[in-house]
């Protein structure tokens, strides 16, 4: 029997899988919460993912698994999503705000013929999401090393953390909602940004 060979490629993976307080919101107003989440995806998430050449692999209840060919594009997209969500929530009642946590990792993945993706890279991205602050972003060291010379975002080094299901610890860097709120949205730079960014490893 010839063993099936799966396609592999290097990808930056966004795993946005936690609308904060989603279960409580669904219990309180199931239909309204579902419609608000759909509107966020349609009007905010999907257009930004398309602009940054991302691909929505699948929706996962209150989140999404998204693939990018570039870590820089993935982080740029995540920052814009969080910034746009922050603006959109301004003036909204607290129990009607859709607030995300986003995790991003970079690595080798297995691509199923149906388009789904698997592998350690995806698993780490999903675990990273749990380290992201409410309304913020958590990235791996691999992502941080790729974006530090192209995006002026000062990710905070949170050190290494043991992660359930993984043998090795994961080095986590975070960008919180307050930092995102104060950012000027910058498009990815083709030329390296020379000044050092706090948090990311030196180069």
C-alpha cells in the first residue's frame, strides 16, 4: 500500500477562539449574540483577512482558524481586527460587546485535501490564544522574530510557559488592548525598521 503524502507548507496561523464571555452572552441573548458575532465576522474580520491575503480555514463556534502566508500580514491583520473591535464596542452595552483574544504562531503545517490544516503549529496557536489578554494578541517567538524588523509594535515578553499537550514550553509575547488602542495603524514595511522593539528577541 502506498502511503498517502499530505501537502506541507510553512504558514502563519491565527487562532482566534475566545469571544470573552461568549457562553454567558449566549445564555442571556442567544439570537442577538449570534447575530452580532456574524456581523463582526462579515463586516470586520472577513474584509481585513482578505486585505491581508489570509484564508479562513474554518469557523470554530465563537472563533476562527485563519491561515496566512506571512507572519507580518497575520500580525497586521490581528492588530487591525482588535483595533476595529475596540472602536466598534465604543458606546455598546457591556453585555453586548464582542471582544476577542487572538493567538498567532508560525510553523510547518499539514494541509488536508479538503483544505483543513493540522500539526503542531496549529496546536500551539490555539494554546497561545489562552495567553492573550482580553482584546489583545499573543504570539510565539517564531512570529516575534519575523515581525520585529517590519512592524513597530512593542510586544511584551512574558517568558516561557508550559502548555497542556506539548512537551516543550512556549515562549509568549503579548500586545495588550491599551497598547493596541494607542497605536497608529502601520502597514507592513518592506524595509527593515532598525530601531529595537521591546519584547522581541534581538537580531
